[in-house]
C-alpha cells in the first residue's frame, strides 16, 4: 500500500517569500502525484498533477512541483507567496494504472502568509 | 456547472446514535468517492462507486458504516452506531471518467459526543 509524508505541518511566511512544501511518498510501483489545496471555508481543489512526461509541472496561481523519482519526492514551490495563498495543502498519490483513483493523501501542511 | 453537493453541513449526535450523510455528485460523473478526514489528518478513502457498483470498500468499517448509490447518481453514507472516534469531516468527491480530476464537495462535519 502507498503512503504519503508531508514534513511540515505548519508554515508561516511573509508575503513575497518563497515557498517549498515537502512531500515524500512510499510505493513500490509507478505513481501519479497530486497537490490539492483547501482555502479557508472552501472545498478541496486540485492545484496540479503529474502523470508522466516533464517532471516539472505547473499548476494554477503560479505554483509548480517537481517529481524526483530517485528521492520519491514531489515538492511544491512558489517563488513569491501572497496573503491569498493562506490555505492547507495536501499531497496525494495514486498507483499509475489508477490515474486518479484511490488517492492516498498526506497529513497536510497549513500555510499562513502574513501581509 | 454545479459542484458536488453534500448535506447536512454539520451534525452533532451522541455515541451509539445513527447518522446519515447525503451526496449529489456533479451531473454526468460516473465515479463517486466518500472520504473521512479526521482533524489534523488528510482525507482517507472509505468507499468508491462506479455508477451504482462498489469498486473499493476495503477501508470502510463495515461493522458500522454502510453506503449505497442505488441509481448511480446520489449516494448516502450511514454510520450505525456512531463512536466517538467517528468525529470527522466526511467528504464526497466525484469524477467523470478515469484520468480526470476528482471534484470535492464541502463536506459534512460530524461531532460525536
């Protein structure tokens, strides 16, 4: 069975600071990788996903993530955060042949951006 | 298009009582999921339906949890009897087809006293 680990439970940044949220997964085969975001009072929504191809994927709102297969990692980055990025971020993985089925989520990272 | 709808949004019950949650997925979405999200944790898949059939319910505590999707559209998740550790947010998600994004509803926040 797969598992996902997000190292930082809480992150506090000032506006314009750079962001990197760590995500490591454990699974014996090929995976699909996702980052979801939950803004205060809103639903979980997809930020970006990796299925195959270029390991550097770009998502909405200036976010990107890099899949490093040798490190089993899929870290989320943003060069300059805004107050509106305050949210909880979840990394998730699914087996490659499931293409989004059976998502296994990490525990989440709560990001607070100070204006 | 309308999103995934869930009701109720909040529910408080006492342990050993029963509770039911309802989900209406996005129109045309064949796959429906129920997740449990305990405070401080990520969502955990409970059950997945494809139309009105169960694809995976390996993580559903079947001694107390049940779910159905009779006509391949709406779904209900029931807990009977509830335990304190069932306090969580229950999320419903749907997806049109394999490879596409899962869309999540607002969740039902359950508190068991």
